[in-house]
C-alpha cells in the first residue's frame, strides 16, 4: 500500500516528461490531418449550392412553362368551334348556321325589344312569318301547329336572398309564340325547348337571347326538311318563343300555368345567356332526376357543364334567374338550363351584338347525336328525335340535346311513374 502511494505522488522524472512530449508530438499530426477535411467539406458545400441554383432555376422555368402551356391549351380549346354549315357544304336537312345568322342580324336590327315596344312587336311578327315560311316549304307530312297565346295572370316570386326579395308579379295581355311539332296525332307527351326574344332597355340582345331564338327557328326548319322515314317523333316537340323573360319571367309563367299544351310536357331545355358567344354551359339541372345529367353527358358531342352555377343560384346570392325556375317551380317538371357566358361584359348592354358571337358558335350548340334508329347523311346536328314506348324513353333535343333512356332510370316502376305523371 505504501509503495503504491509513493509511486502515485512521486515527482516526474525527466524521462517521463520526454515520453509525454513524444506522445503529444505523435498525436499532433492526427489533429493537423483533420484540417484539410474541413476545408474540403466547405468547398464541396459551396460547389453544391452553386450547382443547385441553376437546377432550381431550370425547375422554375419548367413549371412556369407547363402552366403557360396549360393556359394556351385551354384558351385555344375554349375558342374552338366546328366549321359553320351553309347551303354549299350541307344537305337541306342539316343545321345551317348561315340561316341562323340571317335571323340573328334581322332580329338585332330591330334594336332593343323591350316588351310592349314596337321592336318587340316586329320581332314577334318576324318569328311568326319565319315559322309560316318553314311550314310552306316543308317536304314531309309532320304536323306543325302555331298558337299565339295571350295571357293575363299573377304569381309570387321570391327573387332575392330567400325572402328578402319576395314580391308579386302581375301581367296582362302578354304574348307567347308556341309551335308544336308532332308526327303522330295522339302523342300524349312532349318536350319543351324555350327561348325569349325580348331584351332589356338599350340592348340589342344578340346573345341574350336572340341567338337561341335563331337556333330554334333553324331546328324547326331542319325538322320540316327531314325525310319522313328518317323521323321518329313518337313524342311532341314544343318550341316556346316567349316575349317577356326580362320582365322577371312573366311569359314563361303564362305558358306553363295556362297554355293548353303545357300539361303534356315531361321535360324541358331552357336556352338563355349571360354573355355572348362561347361554349354553351349547363349550369342548372333537375330538380332531382339525375338521369338528366347522365343523359346529357352520354348524348352531347361537346358536353360542358358545372355544378357551381347551380349551387350559387340556389344560395340566392345572385339577383337574377331564368325561365328554368318557373318551369321547375310552377310546372313541376325537370329540365336543363343552358347558357352562353363568354364576353359577360356585354350582357345587358348596348354591346350585346352579333359580332361577339363567333363563327361556329351556334353550329357547336346543335351538334348531332341521334339514336340508332335515326340516320342522317352528313349529320352534325340533331333535333328532337326519339323513341317513346313502354320500355324506352328517348327525348333527344339538340340545341343542346336531352336524352333520357330506360338505362338511366332506376327501374321500370320509376320509368312508368315518370311517363304517367
């Protein structure tokens, strides 16, 4: 024990100091060898950062270019239209945008067509004359009947914000031009296609809604020129040209609640506008009857729809509405609400002119899609064609057509209920 203490506390000899210094000198090279590694790592990190900068710039450029290409593609796509048909590149039973354009120029030439104005009366007489000319030149024996409805009435309309805008609307001596097309005398069911030829003050109303009226006139001409064996109108097609939509939906109410043909209507297509030109957009459907949307997607060559429009309208935030609401609420029938929304800045202004409706726009809206039982040469458009019996319901209306088939109804009981009610 004493020997251990002596060795522990014994003074350090010179040899021990030399040995420790030697060890220190031997360890020193290992410390100095680490310094180049530190320098190398810093240099490498600097080089990595310098290399990463151009890589990031390239990535940003690629991302920006990708989004630019998407914008260009969407813009070009949204501004693409089929080639307009005229008498030189189509058969007489095809939809010709050339004819619809002539109607459009004449109707807008009357100026603003506010209900009760001389321009509104001129538009009414022009549409009547056009229908009579179509009847005079028809080549088949389908029945085309015209009725000029004059109506008085009133109704309650909850117009703004679900109760805030509640008011009564009263009308007197308003007129509707109603045209019924039927191939079979005792057809009990009909499909309605609606437009309005009146305008707001100071607007020529090319988009809202003369273009739709012109499309419907041309559809009627196509029906009259289609060979009897190619037509299968097992249901009636009713064209409604109403004169007072801008007066808060008055003439659509007059028709659906008072007209003798209204009870036969099973579905409808409402054509309106919140702009001029562009792709037609389905922005309201129903109520209920999801087969309407399925049918539209299946049938339309260029389906274009959004659920956002319906959600916004149902909130009551927009102080506006269409005849769709009247047919839905007062007629209790399902349908499609279709409108053009491009160039919205001309809506209800003096700039709602034909030049804002590009070539091919109306041709696109009536692109053809027919059932297997209907074959038209060179067809790129359809009107109302269909099969209507106990097992199938085909309502094909192509201004933007509606097809409702047995495959879209849940079961035969639902189909039977739909047909009978």
